[in-house]
């Protein structure tokens, strides 16, 4: 006589378990989506994957009697700046700490904040290209017409010569791309009353 109620209770319990599993799966997928980008970034920084350089706080403990040429590249992506290296290349010893310079000039009529992304080629060299100081670690705001010197201090890890694919490497290219910070775009001003009619105030906005 109690078989039917018992089956109903078992079915309800099973449905609740399935719902709980589905909810946990959904929450887990959302969490993974949010974590994917920072985890990928961390993975690149640790391994040098994709030519991502390393950030360090100490200098190399040895310098090899072997030259390597570092080439410097600069690009912009939607930011109204003139951005370029001061010199196109330097030849240094592997393990030698070196300082290079880029310059950026804001050619817009208003302040603009920029941020740099970076990588090196060949990609495998990213794990052995160590930056001690770099303008890419912070956002930079330039006033209209302002020019800023942007130094980067780096060295190539001597361990690079122990990597079969890199043991004969002669040249590494350090490339930066500067792009605007989205939140830096000017906000439209309030409408202005003129001759009894309302017109939009576009003063200070960049064309396009």
C-alpha cells in the first residue's frame, strides 16, 4: 500500500539531486569562464608561452662571453600616439643587464591614457627574456602634445643556451603594442541651450 508514496519520494529526491548537479555544473562553468583569461595570462607569464616575457626583481648571476642582438619594435592600436623605439637594435652579452628606451607622444587634443602589451620572437625565447623594469607594468597618461621617455631594463637569461631549440639563437625581437584604455574615452557633455533650442555639446570629443 505504501509503494506509490515511496516511489514518489524517491523520484523527488532523485530530481533534487539532478538539479543540484546541474546547478553546480552551471556555476562551475561560469567560474571557469571568468577565470580563463587571468589563468591563461598567468600561464603565459610563467612559461613564456606565445613569446610572453618574464618579470623579475633581480639581475642575472652570470654573463656569458656570447653576443646576442635585441631588436625593438613598436606598434599602436587605436591610440592617437606616436610611439617608437629610440634605437632599433642593440647587441649585448647574454646575461648582461641593459636599458633601452621608447618614446611616446600624444598627438590628440586631449589627455589619453595608454597601456602596452608585449611579446618577443621567437616565441620560445619569452621564457628567457627577463624584464627588471618596464613601462608596460603601469598605465600611462599623456597630455596633449606631451612626450614621455619610456625605459625598459632587461637581460637574457644565460640558461637560454641550454635549450636545444635556442642554443644557436642570434637575435631576439622585443615588440610592444600600445592601445588606449577604454574608460579613458571622453564622456559627452550636457546639451547647451542656444537661441531657444537645444544642441549637443561636442567640444573636446575626437572626431570619429
